[in-house]
C-alpha cells in the first residue's frame, strides 16, 4: 500500500450541477504506476471520505482515503482497489 500525506492543499469553491460546493485538493501517488495526481474532496460530504476512482494515468481502480481536519490540511492515503 502506498500512501502520501501532502502538505500543500488548495481549497476552492466550485459550481457543479448548478450548486456550490467547497472542494479541497491534494497531490497523491498512484501505488500501481507511481504517477502523481490531484485528489479532490467535496467537503460537503464530511471530513472523512473513502472514494473509489480510476488513476488518470494507468486507469487502475484506486481506493482513496481522504480526511480534512475541519478546513486545515487535507490528508490522502491511496491503495489499489481489488
């Protein structure tokens, strides 16, 4: 299992489906191909989330464990799904 806790993050407001949401992003590393990608967390979904998404580079299914200490620093742990 590969995980990375990233110190740089960016909190922005985004418009999706006609509504506003607060999004936090942090860099993560794919445990399969090693590619760095941006993990996004919709803060309206809670401070801790598990998300399954494909790596944008190798298309492998990844389980992302996302957490944000109520607006502080976002942390990302990524593992291969399945």
